[in-house]
C-alpha cells in the first residue's frame, strides 16, 4: 500500500535560511540601535547583504522563491483582500498576494535602512539630524510592517487551518486541495 503524501515542498532551504537570518539581523539591529560603535552598522550591512541575496535567489531558486510567481497586480491584490475580508480567500501554496507585497515592503525597508544608515556616515550628511530622523522613521515603519506581517501569518494560518510558521521552518505545506492556488 502506498503512503499518502501529506506535505509538498514549497520554500527551499536558502529562502528559509535567508528569512530567519534576516529576522535575527533585524532584531539585533533593533537591540543595538542605541549603542555607539560599529556593531549596529555591521549588522545593518549584513541585513543588506541578506536582502541582496534574497533578490538574487528570486531569480535562481525554485518557483516559490521567485517574485514573479507571487507578486500580483494591484487590482488582483485588492480583489484578494476583499475575499479575505469576506472569509472567501483561496489558499495559496506559496505567498498569497498580500504576503507577496508584504515581502517587497519589508525588503524595501531593509534596503532603505541600509542606504540611509550608510548615508549618515558620509562626509556630505555627517552631523545633520534629518538623515537620522529619516532612518529612525523607516525603522519604526518596518516595525509596524513586521507586526502586520505577523498578524497576517496568524490570520492566514487560522483561516486556512495550517501552520505557516512551521512551513517556514520545514519548507513544506499540506498538499494542495482542489480550490487552492499554486
């Protein structure tokens, strides 16, 4: 008798390692934000390197790693949001449209933080207060996005009765049903 397959591979190891390393880098950057010295700076550059690696992996990883696979048009994303609100949203095997745009927003924040952090140390901007304010504002915006991301993961996990956090650790999700979107 054949074993029934209960999980399918979705997120490959590099996507998961980059994701969790980025979580650690962001947490470390937040913790070291008030500490004078190079530690915060190095952590920020590490987060930037992870962001660039994720962008590269989008082009060479499996299909679920590709931004082209999960980025939907604004109209398709709004249509999906309406379905979420009415509890009729389909289950996606990879990122759903809102999750895809959240990934872009978070990665964009990392990129902007690295850019503004670097710019603050240049001769042209050294000593000015406004680059610091911009950097801090982006950091707080990213913290808000992280909160929305976590709420979205919890809500989607509840709505579709699957543990998305476990999937980001194992790389696997339950086998698609007939109404799921691959």
